[in-house]
C-alpha cells in the first residue's frame, strides 16, 4: 500500500495499515503505543482488510466484508494475519483472514474476516439513500472541544483525535435520551491528513473508523454517553456502495433497531460530503453498565 505524506497526521494511520509481509500470505501488524488494555477493534479490522487486499488484483475493489471479534487483542503483542485465497473467479475474488496472537506460549485466533472483491459491471438497478439535511462539519465542535469540556473523563479521545477528525452534533458524553422515530445519531469524520490515491488504503481506513462510534447507537435511547457504558464489538460488516475517500468529510448516521440479552444490533449509513451514499455498516456488540 502507498499513501500520503509522512509528515501528515495521516501517517500514523498509514503506519498501522502498512503491514510487514513475513512470508507468502502472512502479514504482521503493529499496534501504536497506547494506554488501552485492549486493541481498538477497528484497527484489527482495517489491518485484516489491508492484508487481504495485498493478495487481490488492483483492478478489483472490495465490495463487502464480514468479520467476528473472537478475543480481545493484546496491544503488547504483534498480530499475524494469515490470508486464505478461497476464490479467484472471473468477476469475484474472495479472501478469508484470521488474525493470531500469542497467549501464554500458544497461538490463539483473535479475529476472523471474509472480504469479497468485484471487478465491477454495468448496473441494472441503481439507487441509494438520500443524505439527511444536517449541519456541516465546520459549524460543529470537534474532539478538542469535547475533551476540554469533560477533562480527564474524555482524555482517552486525544490520541484518536490525532488520527481521526470528528465533529459532533451532540455531546457524546451527555446526550439526551432518544425516542422513536428520532433515534438516529449523526457525526462527521475524516482521517486527519492525506491518504494518497490508493483505493485499498481508503477502504481499510474507512473500515478502521467505522468501528469508532457505531456501538454507541445501542444506548442512545437511554441517554448519557460513553462514560456510562462499557461496550465490546462482537462482529462487524461493511458494504461499499461507491468509491470512498476517507480523508474527506463523511457523514455517519447510526441507529440501533434492537437490543436484548446484553447485546445491541447497530446499523450505520455513510455519505460523502457531496451527498453520495458510499457505505453501509452493521455491528452487534455487548453493552454493559459502567456501574455494574
């Protein structure tokens, strides 16, 4: 993969997605220095997609991925991504990736992904969801303002804020409870810097960022915010409808149609700033009260 300038803030994300090829179909990813006790799920998903893309012809773009988070990732251990080339067809290419880490001297799987790539063809049906009419990102508070407002409670956002520029339409730590039919949450995001022109980089970057706020839709009807709940992603699926640039502004609309038994199902729709509907995301995750 190739990308933008090493002097840009995007260089940190590019470094995460720039895997080492240890042997044929085996890639190794590193985790940035962090105070977190587990690896951010979007990092593993983005790296796994980057690994699969290394084995696919450049003219075929990813159109979907489906994945499961099997164990928490250890930020002190390297992650090895083993790619299985399970299909190379005339129009479609399919890859399966399993991410491995060492635990007490043994290899254990922490993540599994299947990604499908398509050569593209003439559309028979062509439609998309219209972009909602919402305030533009330039008018909204960003991560720095949220951290300043909440201090130590929000300090963990600062490191991610160097990589991803987010703009919030409501305070993620003090949101009012939502009621049907108005249960959707809107945020803007973009990678902070320039990622270059490689479509694979942008697809992996979008995969990375799409895990960032999605699960919070599961507690939107309760109100409150990130400091009140604990969440863990169980699975993650992403469909790419149009080519995407992750370093341009993207609108993320998230909602949760169902929650029960400690799990919440969450959906996301992503639009480019010009109104193009570029992706749909789905995720189920665990939700627990921080007070338990």
